[in-house]
């Protein structure tokens, strides 16, 4: 990330005006003030072979609208364009959640569902 910021600064210093640099720097500071976040509520599956688990996701921070991608080895990748979603009928396994906001800032979280018993 430091390299990306340095390269952005270098590009702006060489190829654009000082006023534009200030705008970009302000943009980076606003990211730190309102970071992208994922709140997750989990209901674990009751057994190793059941598909009764649920995930409730709530996205905050960053700049809406959000794109949420859910990746699992057990089902095809799914994409949502909402701030809050509920996924039902989930089985045991790992679920990768990737959230991207309108400014293309991304956040990734891996959730492991394990049987209650």
C-alpha cells in the first residue's frame, strides 16, 4: 500500500498541478476516517452434513454503493449489490467475503462455518 501511495504521489508530482495533489491526499485521509467494515452474524450448521447455517452481513464505511462477492468451494460465486444481505441454507466450510465500495476500496473476510455438535 505504501508503494502505491508513493507511486501515486510521484505520478502526481511529475504530471499534474499542486491543487490536484491536495485533492488526492485529502481522498486518502478520508478513507482512514471512514474505513470499510463488515459486520457478520453467524448461525452455525447443526451437523456436519446439514445445510441450515446462515450468515447475515452488514457493510458500513467507505462509499456506497457496495458490491459483495461470496466465494465458497461448495457453491458458485455469488455477487450482491446491497448493504445488508442474509445467506441461508449454508453448509460447513469456508466462505470468503469480498466487499468493494464505489471508490474501488476492497475488504476481504473469511468465515468458517463449523457444526454445532
